[in-house]
C-alpha cells in the first residue's frame, strides 16, 4: 500500500463503523428493530443480530418489545412532512370513497381489499400504496392520472 491511499479493506471497515454509529444512535432513541432495519437497509434478521451485538458491546438498556409498542399511528422514522401530507390526502380521498360506495365496489375497481381500504383511510402509515393502486384509484375517481397526481402530490 502506498502512503496516502486507503485500501478497500480500510474503506469497508470505515463504512461498517459508520453503520454501527448510525445503529447505535437509533438504539439510543429507542427506535424499533424493524424501523432500524429499513433505515439502514439491512434484512431484518441480520439487523436484529447486529443490534443485539451493539447493545451488548455498549451496555445499552434497550427493550425491543417496548420500542415496538410505540404509538402505531406515529409518523415512521425517516418519513418527511411532505410524505405525511401525501399519505393524509390519499387517506381523505379513500375515506370519502368509502362513504360513497360499498367496499366491494371499490375493491373491484382498485384491487384493494376491504381491510386495505380501511387501513389506507384510517391509518395512513399502515398502507403503502403501489403505483398501480394509485392509477386504479384515480380511474375509480374518474380523474385523469396526471391530474390525480397533481391533486395528491401538489
């Protein structure tokens, strides 16, 4: 190795240290393991093992059950206020649709089951919309998709 260059092994170790610091900060904030997994981009099983190693290494007082029981409707970690607004606009549209029509009618048009419709309208963070669902929902509302997008995202 020449002086002043960083080897691939050193870069990898540096990245692992950064990830550990990020996970440590999230554990100190009592973030759930599932949320940590999503934020750092790790499979949940691997994230659990890594988190428990960090907890043991740093002697943290962390209860995964307590962190998982956080308020269900709380804005998830990493979600911005812009995303929050979009989710609530979609929830309002779905709520209005559910007031007008039967769940079966909406389901046939959008592909969302009655349970998914209820989650989408009552608990905006419990349903992650797909692009296809959004497009079918716009069609159900008789709104051109670009106009629907401007209404929801604008």
